[in-house]
């Protein structure tokens, strides 16, 4: 059986996460209403007294698809047509009524992604979220994250997001020099990014993450290390590093197809990935998932639900849900999503039930993306007994720790390939 290597396998990785749009309207009037439960979740607490743990309660994802402009690398469901915002609010509330009944348990996390949620003014944002209080509510100590663009951040908007109950913020910094930001189509500059982080801290966000993109044309190790060091100077609690991917239909993909831009080189991207691991772990961050680093106690709880099998519900265009081995997803187009909510009996089924083998392979693949790894007992008898597992350990791709198998940074690069090998 062939052993995966960094050089002969496609790199593990999802497409660049959201935070992809540019600045839009400000957060609105800070005097707007706050949720009654906001006081429960403003600070990151110790162990929750609630009988349900925030880490195990279902997660809630809400997709806000609105952007000011479309970045050249972005393939996520987004629109620059802001006239649909009122309909989106009504759609979120309608979908919540259709999919979440009165017996649903409280949510352990909330993640407002996009698109650019920070481009949604306070009034519609409040309307889109206020049903949570009237419905299942949130577990005390729930992690509540909003994605923001640096150009949308000012004292009024930051305080408004806090008043709404958000206690974690993910800032779409993406790069730490102005030339790269311009290449990525971003409308903020480095000075704005630094000011945004400071303003958010002053508003009381004790849990703050930033996103960075690497693997850009011409980006060498020195440039990437400078970006990482500049990012560390912002003192974030969490850093997400996403390798640039070419998604069909994006301007970057079209430019590569025309020969106007080089495609990302897997070997160089792998070197930059390992450099990030070195720099960030030396600075005290835990490399807890392929793309994610956190200071102690600052792992993203909501994102962990995608990797550990915790159920989650997604509302909004292109949102995904997972429960009882069933995965569902919404139409990505805003108008189509709204039409299907209005006539759910005519909406096509977008769901799949994972059989035992599919679920087992998924558990392996997702577990091997994380520092927690997988239970050694999940390895199929063939790979466990024919020397394949031993060779993966000898090659420096896996570590054996008691009853678990944990990927090394090099192993994370080929997590998908290792999962297929170990599944037998």
C-alpha cells in the first residue's frame, strides 16, 4: 500500500474561509436593543453550571451573504446586491421556524459568517438574530462569533456587536502588507487592520482571531514569515492560516486559465504551511487543526463541531447542517434559497445520509486534521497489521500516543490521503 507523502499527494485543506468581502455600512446605532442573554456570554467563563456543556450542545451557523465587492479569490455564497437584506432577515426567521422546533436544546455556539456580517447594519442584524432568545436560546457560556472586515470596525459598531451578545470576533485581516492586500482585492490597509484590532479590544472582545492567506504568487518564505511576525504583533488569541485555492468561476481561477497568473505550487505551499507551524507554535500557539492556531483555552469551539461530530444547524444561503449522520445543505443563491423557503414542498432534497463506511472514513479524515487525532482502534485491520500504520509513524506523519494516533504537521498536509489508507 502506498504511503502518502507531501510531494505526491494533493494538500489537505478547505477553500479559503469567508471574511472575503470588503467594508460596507457601519454597525448602526449602538443604542439598539441587546439580547437578555447577552450578559451571560460577554466574558469567556470557567466551567458552566448548566447541565449541558457548551462544547457538546449543538452549534448554530447563520450565513450573511452580503458584500460590498467580490474578492478575486472568493467562491463563497455572497452578493453585492444589498437590496435583498430585508428579505434575508425574513428568510432567516422563517427557516428557523421551519427547522427548529420548541423541543430543540439550547445552542452551545453561534457563528455568524459570510459574506461580510459586519456589513449588515445593526437593525436588520438584530432582527435576524432575535428569534434565538424566543426559541432554544443559548447555553450559558456559549461561544458567539461574528466575522468582521477591518474597514467596518469603529467604536460604535464594535460596541453594538458586544451589546448583541457576541463574545468572540474573527477579523478578516488576510495580509500584513498593503501591496498584498491590494492584490487580494481588499479595501482596507494594514493601518486600518491594526486600528480595528485595537478598537475591538477596547470594546471588550477578549477572544479575537485573525485570518491570513498564504501561497500567493511570488510569496516566499521571508515574506510569509514577515507577515506572521506582523500578525503576532497584533496579539490575537487565534490565527487561521488558509492556503490560497483556485475555485472555478473566481477571477483568480480565470486569470490562471488565461496564463496571466501562476497557479499555486503545492510544494511551496507545503513549505509555507510548515513555516507557519514553526513560527506560531514557537510563539505559544497550539496548532490544533490544519488551518487553525490558538493560545491555550482559545480554540474555536464552534469550528470544533465540524470536526468532532457535534450536531450543528446552518441557516441562510449555502449553509450546511449535520445531525444523526445526515448532512443537509441549502441553495447557495439568495433568491433560490428564499423561493425554496416559501414553498418547501417543492424544494429539491439536498441531503445525504452517511452509511457506516462513509461515516468511518469521515471520522478518520476529520480527526487526522486535528491535534487530537483519532482512536487507534479506528484503523482498519489490514493497515494496522500489514505494516502500513508503522510506516506512517516511521515516516514522521503520525505519532502514537497511548491509544490515539496524532498527525504531525507534515501528516496534517496529507490527512485525507492517510485517512483513505488507514480505512483499508
